[in-house]
C-alpha cells in the first residue's frame, strides 16, 4: 500500500512564482498512482521572517501539521510538493526508523546547504539539507540529524562557492550532471529518495520556479530512479506549473513516480 502525502507548501521559496508550487503539489498528487492521498492543510499566508528565514512561522506550523498527518499513515509514503522542505518530516521519520543505515539521495540542481546568513532571500528551500545535517535554523532542525556520510547529492550544477565549501568541509558526496549515474556507486538500502524537478534540463521540463540550463534529461533521471534499490520513502518536489505547460511534462512526472521502487509496508 502506498499513500501520497501532498504538502502544497510554497512559503519556503523566494521566487515570484512560489505560489504556483501549491498548484504543482496538487497536480503532482493527481498524476501519481497510489492507494490513497492525504493532503496537509498548509496555511495560506505569507508568514513572518525570523532567524534569517522568510515565513519561518508558517514553515514550523506546516512541519508540525505534516508530522501529524504522517503519524496517521501506516503505508509507504510518497511525498509531493511544494518546495524542497516538504519532506523534512518524512526524512526525519525514516532516520528514526532506520538509524545510521539510512542514506538520503538528494537529486537536485542545488545542494540546498546555505546557512541563513549566506542567503539574503531567506528562502528555506535552499537550506534544507543543511538543516537535515543539524546545522540549519534551530526550529527546523530534526531531533536526530543525518551524518554527512548518510547524504549523497546528485545532479547539482548551481556552483555556489559557499555551498561547495560547506560540502567539502563536511565530506558530503556530490555528483553533477556529467557523473550523475555515479551517485549509485555503492548505494545500498535503506534509501530515502528526494527529487527536485529543477534537476531536469529545461528542454524536458520548465515548470519550476528556478530553471538551470544543461540539466539531466528526463530519460536519464527516470532510468537512474528506476535503478535505486531499497527505497523506503521518496519525494517529488518543486513543480510550479507554467501557463504553457505541455502534456509531456505531466508524462514526465507520471513516469518518474512510476519508476520509484517503493516497497510494501512490512
């Protein structure tokens, strides 16, 4: 049994198109084949900036609402968003269940390891992995942070020096577009799989808030995802539909979700 956990959170993004992430989450949930769908009632307000994070109050409230929704689900969960912070609670739950054996495969054009003081926009979706490592804004850090050895980043091409310095200091494994498939080398379960759709090349998918050239093709992404063994949870994030979105983009999401090899709950 698989349940889609739909988290239409947009407040973690600083893009002018951030509100489209709400519609993107709902559309993505409709495209994913599952036994049930649970939608988190994300507050519909801009929120207040604090501790260097925009809308921190809304993000904390949504995190608690997501934790509550997750506690009522006994199936394997595929989370859809919404910005990259939507699977903070599912990743924390997987960490609690599998401990140090868990690996987070973070597929994204950005490594999302900014500190609040390094990101003038205060957009938390650029800080999520740093928070998961226990170095983010305190209200959003998990009780049991991941270790750097538990994190693998794939498809990254934003090339922000401050983020690369942090990744190097922590020893986090990082792969770009050219060596994308090498992210699977030595990867064993249990694996939590996070996919930010901005990893895709704009020629294949443009319905995101931030688009980066020279990305991974849809075929490469779907193929890699289909080869990840031991997936215990997953997320598809950052779908922000454009007015001229094509049926081909919906098909990419549909095929991507179908390729994720989620197990039955044991």
